[in-house]
């Protein structure tokens, strides 16, 4: 994933930020335990958010743990451990692996090829465990790549393709989580995989649109494909920003509707901070940069 699904820290209470950080550290520790230090490199805020959402919805048994880490070796860090966090560690690594392969095929990116080679053997085991999800993720990444190679500028098709990837990742049933963690012994509730998938689809569309907006200046400069290139070149700066903002608002509204269908009572303040505020922080930061150097 791309790291756009983050918190709006100035609008978050201290206790909620500390709780969110425990999820982040928990995901980091899960990646290290399952995939080694190379797995930790793939850690993203997007996966952290998904771990919070799945934990809040399915309420698996969660353990409070303490560790030391390389980034903060002089202090001990509190982190959470549960089956939802472990599941997202697996999904995080699967998506990272297949994206690296795609980047190698498209751009001959040696760094991405090297990283995929380091984690390949461990990913194979995970791909067998989640065979259907692995097939769908790989297929959709290839499909998206094929659209981009022929420079298909239909943003709804492109964003929808990435949305399908996120749908597959988020559409997890209680049985898929149950038993994934040694700490898990809870009896899960109703299966909300369909509604989770709907939410994931719209979140994926939002991420793709925002990523294209984030990359527009660099892509135009390097003559790389970007679905917004024609709009960027033909519109005034404020028009272009407004156009992308409108697209994001429409998708964000559908995403919020999907979220409100889920019977979540835990971690609500964290989740709503991200969904209604955090996902917009990158857009407004990038809006300032997009307008600085473009000449129309």
C-alpha cells in the first residue's frame, strides 16, 4: 500500500495517538516475527489502519506487550498483538511482494527486484495460506499494469482496479482470522466480510486517485504515465486541484457510508480521525506543492 491512510495527529487526543502507535508497533513486531527485519521494511500506515478496523469490528483477544526496537533502542515500546494484526502483516507482505514484481516488469527496478528476492521464500508460504487472495491480488496488479501500459486514462477504471485489490484484502471473515495468532482464543461474531470488502473497495479508489495526484508533477516531468496528465496540462492550477478534490470527495462519501454500516464501538475515535480527516492531510499538503512550479 502507499502510506496515505494515516492519522491527523493535531486533531487526535494523546491517549488515542498512544493507542494507535501500539497498533503500529504491533504490526511492525508481527512483520519481524513472521518475515524478519526485511519484512519490517514494508510496514505502512495503511496496514495499521486496517488492523485497527478489523480489531475494532471482530474484537479478537488482544495482548498488551512490551519490546525494544532498533529505531528506539534506549526505550521500551508498548505494542498490541492479535490475529487481526497478524493477518494484516501477511496482507502487507503479499501486496508489497507482488507490487515489487510488477515494478520490476514495468520499470526494471533493481531495488524492487532485490527486495522481492529476499522475501520470496517466506511469501510463498503465505500465498499458499491465502491462496485465493494471493491470486486475486496478483491478477489485479497485472490488470492495472496493463491499463497503465496502454495509457488508459479512465480514472474510474484504474482506481476501481486498485479498489478490487483492497476489497480482497479487507474482505476477511471471522474464520480467516481465527487461530492466526497464538494469543487468539476468542469466539468471533457475525461475518462482515462483504461490508468490509465494500469499504476496502472505496478506500482503494481513494488511495489510487490520491497517489496519481501526488505523483503528477514528477510524472509529467519524466514523461511517465499518469491518468491526470491531460487534465494537469490543460487546466489552471486551481481548476485541477478542484477537479481532483471533487473526485476524492465522491469516493470518500461512499467510503464513509460503507464504514457506518459496520457495527463498530471500539477504537471509534481513531477510525473516524483517519476516515474523516487523516486521509485528507496528504492531499492538502500536496495541493500546496502542485501549484508552485507548474506553468500552464
